């Protein structure tokens, strides 16, 4: 089938809907959607017994949308994810502004407030820097902080992503997590800094 010109500016820049990548992606989406009727190969019946909720999938995944478990994350290795709707088998929003950064950390080093928003040691924050909107995704192991590569703001994820050093002046919005069976899921809307 011939490529069609991009008539819808909202779709411009996206992959050709007839490309192999997209075909593979649609195939995987069908697998996930179908699997909500038949058991998912990667989901326990316990998870499927939960009411439909918002899970999380790797933001860079091309096709294979696998909901993320806490054990999938190595300690102190940030992962960018999108909210994922298991009912449709697709991310709820693939805009970069909806990206979330997950990091698994020792729970005993978190403040009580941060621990209450975490699930199995995993904390989640908006990955959009509160300075000028770059992705915040670099873990600085010496300082145990998450850093923005644009202007080097640093955030303390053990304590509500408070700013350790600027130029950012506000924390990253916190995303409360819970478990849906074995998978990480959103527990509540993002918590704006200061709430
Ligand atoms: S955009 Fe992150 S420090 Fe400037």
C-alpha cells in the first residue's frame, strides 16, 4: 500500500501506519487486548481480578507493552514510563509531557511521606523538569540524586523530589503508586509541589 500524505497535522511525524513497526505494534496491542479475555502471559490472575486501573509500561518500548513489576527495576536505575490502559492495550498518552520516571530505592531511606506514596520501594515522579521542561532521568550515584541534563538541577527522590540544587526551584510532581496484583499502578493523580 502506498504511503499517504500527512493530512492531519496532529499525526505528522508519526510512523507510517502501514510500516512494519506499526504493524508489529498493532499486533502486540491486539495480543494485550485479547489477553484480557484469555490470561495474559505476563499477568497473574490476581492482577486481572483487580478493577481495571492504570498500569505503567516502558516509554521506549516499540511494540511489546509489558506492564512493569517492582522486580523489573534494578535499584537506583531510573526508567521512563507511560501510563498504560490494560483494557485497550495501549499507553493512555504518549506525549513526552506524560512521561513518568520510576526509581527503585531502599525504603528505609525514604521519608515517611515519600514511602507512603511508593510501592514495593518504587517511587514515581513526573520526569519533566520544573525548570524548563527537559527529561529528568540521570541518576547520580555518588550523591544519590536524580539530575536534569539540561542545566544540572538535582532532585532528592527519597524526600519528595525536593530540589537539592537549582536552577529548578520546585520539586518534581510526585505520582503515588500502588500495586495491582504484581504490577505497579497509579494510585492517585500527581501531587503538585507543596500539596
Ligand atoms: S530544564 Fe532542567 S535544569 Fe533546566
